[in-house]
C-alpha cells in the first residue's frame, strides 16, 4: 500500500475490524466495506484467499469498479469470468 501511495495513487484500505476501531493505515482512513467509499473506484486489489476472492469480486461488480486485481497465487476463474462479463478488467495469475 505504501508503494502505491508513494506513486501518487489514492488507496482506500478495507478492513471491518480496523474501521470499527477508527484506525488508519499509512495515514489513510480504513473503511469497513467497499460500498462505504464515497468516490468511484477504479480498481479493487484483492488480498484474500482464492475462495474468498469471489465475494470481493461480487462487491467490486456491485459498486461499479472498473477492474479487479487478484494478488499473486489468488486464482478464482469463476469470479474472474463474472467480473469480465460485468465489464471489469481482470488481472489474475
């Protein structure tokens, strides 16, 4: 996350536990859910296991994100196909 911030990207960390505690990560407000972010989202970077990634992809589709990035080793072909059918760009191993 720090690398993205250092390259002038806007990053919105998502973590329900930290959000409920009012925490910040790299001085960025933490949100409990994607739908809580008050601006349009270009890309959702998914740091979850392959099985859990499907639910995050569904949320990315629901908020109208432009794309999803499943981190190295996170593979969910069904979720990737759903995202592509919904018009999202998909990056996956």
